[in-house]
């Protein structure tokens, strides 16, 4: 009604997904949709007064839906028939819903910085370090941000303008090479990794001190990134069970050189003599003699 409305891209996508014709009332003319306004007022008075409270918007919405469904089942028309019964008769006449629900989150293309960070609506979010300098698709929802790149995805709770949401586990390859950085962010990183990492840090710090503990932990992070939690966890749990940080040496020390190396037959008879410092005396004498 009234002036033709210009739909936003997301609303156009919604119309296309569910195949309905949008119809708008005039601005400021509530009587154009009196039935809707009356129904909305009834719901507000019956189910939202006083204002509901909850841990999140999703929790409040679920409470409201449950309350409305209960009222729907209990309510009856003038003939004594329940609304649920009437709805079951009407439902077969409706169009079938699409196989997949509409993606409410708005997709946008984002540039990932050299530090593997993306900025979305004034807030910064971390990504796996291997995504650095690439492009990703961000699905911006009401309560979360979903980032997709190279067939992988990362979920972040949405934060306010100017804030940062950093997951240090995204930077394991870099942290494996920077023990000092590991030491600086140890509380946050260990909270992300969970147990047994927290207990392991306490054992390492008590046995070696925090500086050396950070070096060992950095090497373990490299092993975690390369081989995964499944291989590393039994070793960590065994070290904690015996209260012995030395059990981690096999995981953090470089491999020992082999005791012998097989030499091809063609090279077996070749002998390479080792040089001695005295072999270079003639060079010193040729330049004016040896110096004290």
C-alpha cells in the first residue's frame, strides 16, 4: 500500500527463498493492519508482561515460543474445537517449506590481514594463521560471526565495536617458535586448551621454572599442531600421572642421529681424511711467519 517499497538485498533473498509476495502497510497507519497490531498487543500483554529475562536472546525467544505453543494447544474457538485441531486441517493446503532454512546471517567478503585478523563492523576477529593475506566469507549473524576459507570454518561470538576476539589456538605454528610469547599469553592459551594443559604447565614451571617451561610448552604446541591432540594427550597424561616432566623429552627433543649409516658399494672404499689445525701453518708462514 502507498509508495512502492525498495527491498534490501537480504529481504529480497528471503522473498526468493520462501516464494511469497511482500505487502507493506503505510508508515504510521496502524489501522492498515489492525488484525496484526491487535494480535501483537495481545501477545505482548499475555506473554511479555512483565518484560521476560534470560541469559541470551535465544533463551528468551525459546521461552516465548514454548509459552505461545502451550497457549495455542489450550485455546478453543466458539465451537469448542482447539486451534491445534484446526491447524492440522489447514496445514496440508499450505506450500511445502524449502529443504534448507533461510540463511539469516549476512554474507560478506573480508580481507584477512598479515596477522590473520579480520575486521567486521569495527571489531577484530582472529583466524587460523594459515589464512593470513587471503580472502574469506564472513556470515554476520545477530550473536555470532562465521568465517569460511579454504573449506574450513571458524565461529566467533559477536563482540562490540572496537573490541577484539582473539583465539590463541589459531596461532600454534607461530607460538611453537616463540617461547617468550607463550609465556606472556600462557593463562589465556591454557584456558583455551583445557586440561591436562593447565596441570602440565604447573608441573613444568615447578620442575624447570617458567622460562624453561615456556620453551618446553612451545615445542609441545608444535607437536600438537603437527600430530594432533590424539597422539599427544596420552603422553601428557602419563607425565602428569607420574609427576615427571622428563617423560616429555621424547616429544620435545630432536631425533637422535642414527648409530650407523649404510654406505653404497661405490663409495665404501673412499677415505676422506680429517683436517688438522697444523695443516694451515704453511699459510701463516707464507705471510710473514706465525704470530704470537
